[in-house]
């Protein structure tokens, strides 16, 4: 087992990474200060891991709420199911909410914990690669709104993150690739050596080689922990973790939540960011080609949906948390491992990149139909 720490003073917490962690009762109980816990999971994960999680909590008052599975259910209406479970079972302010599942479960359970009785304890047990390397760490919680992704939420840190790599054995291939997108993101932001490692080890990751996956999770979590410790509420450096996300969120919203997985949309978004960076002269064509190639090696989309338009992208991107005082800030790249948050671009630069990527997507779609 590997243990990392998110350094936030009195609110610091551990990230445990390893196999067979769901069988270790004391690992989780040491982070539960009260005598009650509500497990929040979904219809896909609960049949696989709910019983194991309940066994870890022997001796505590334990109840569960099982949500429908999918990004389209990440909304205020479904969030109420968690509040119903907390209220119906008379859980008090010393209870612990345990998020057992992927990013949607983690975000929703986290937001419920942040807001129920103005804050109860939270533990994250991520069961997908994407949630293990990204969404479970750092305290971002929330739900979607029809007009924007993750626009309703709170920063709320867990007491611990328990990433059991055994759960990745049951992960569908598409979900595995979606998680690899977030791993690639860390390399593009600030880890050029890690990018080279990914180029050499992508086949091992796709084959679920346990050593390769554990290393990728460790590097990703260590990177995010360092960034969060330096900028918990995304006032500066942490915003770099959104590479590909402004474009990606537009794809998720434009196509309808759940049609594209989050990691798939982020992958295409990172490619758009790379193309835009290259067209602005910030990133070499060679590095842009290597970025797109690695994303394609991971079996991820490198182009946006052909059905979308440049104008639709721009309208959806204008409803983004990185818009300040009406100015849309983007995360672009000055090279692999050198991401920057900037508003130093023109609308013509943005339109040119979107036009280029959408034209390629439409050409590919036409060829595939033929």
C-alpha cells in the first residue's frame, strides 16, 4: 500500500493506494469519528462492492443509498435521494458519508456531505480509474445544471481517500480509457518525463498491468495533492488541472450528459487545446502530434463531435467557472509539461482552432459513413 498526504494543515488527509484495501476494516474506521455512516453508491457498483464496504463498518450504524448510474443523473433532483437517506435515518452532524463509486457518485455524495446540516464527515472510495486519479482528490464536489457542468457545488475535503486498485478489474474498457485521459492530463500540465513513460507504457496500462496502473495512479495523485495543497480553491495554479476541461464540458453539455464519458470529452478537449496552442505558435507541431498520438493510443477520441458547431462551443464555454469578469480564461500549452492559464488570445484564435478540429471531425465522419 502506498500512502500519500494532501497537506492542508488541520484538514490534511491521506490517500491510500493499493489492492485488497476494501477488506481492511481499521483502515477506514480510524477516519470515522462517530458511530454512524451512510454509504452512497450506484446501481452498477453496489452489487460489486457494497457488501465488502458494509463489512468494513461492522459495529457502526450503517445505511446505504443507491443512485442510478450515469452522468445524466448528476443533478439536484437525484441529489435529494441522498438527503432523504440522511434525514429518514436520523443521521446527525457526526455521521460520515462514504462515497463508493466513480466520479459522479463522489461529486454528489461529497456535495451532500458538505451541505447536510452544514457539513458532515466524508470518505471517498473511488472505484474507477478516473475517480482514483482525479475526482476523489482535492475536495471538488457538485452537480450539473442544464446550462453548465458542475456549476452548483462546494469545495469540501474528505477525511480520507481509499483507492483499491482491485476495483479496476471490473471496469469496462471504455471507462478505463476515460480514466487514462486524466492521467495524460497530468503529464501534459507539468510532467514531461511522465509523458515519455506513458508513451512507453500505454499498452501495459490498457492491459491493466497492476504495476503500471499503480505507478500511474501514484504519480497522478501525488501531482494533484501537491497542486491542491498550494491552491485549494483554484485561485491560480490549480486551474491548470482543467486542461481540456472547458472544451470537454462544452462537449458533454452539447451532446447531452452521458453521451460522451467525461474522460472522452476531456481527451478531445486537450487535443483542441494542443491545436490552438500550436496555431498560436506556443507549441511545436511535433509536440502537438505527439499529444494527439498518445491520446489515440489510449483509445480516446482526438476530435470533437462532428455534430457540434464552433458557435455552439463558444456559447457553452462562456458558462464556465474559469470565466472571470466576462473574460474566458483557457488552459493552453507552451509545450508538453508546460501548461498555462491565459486570457492572452483572440476570439479569432479560438474560432480557428475549433474550425480546424471540427472540420477534421466532419471529414472523418463522412469517410466512416462511406
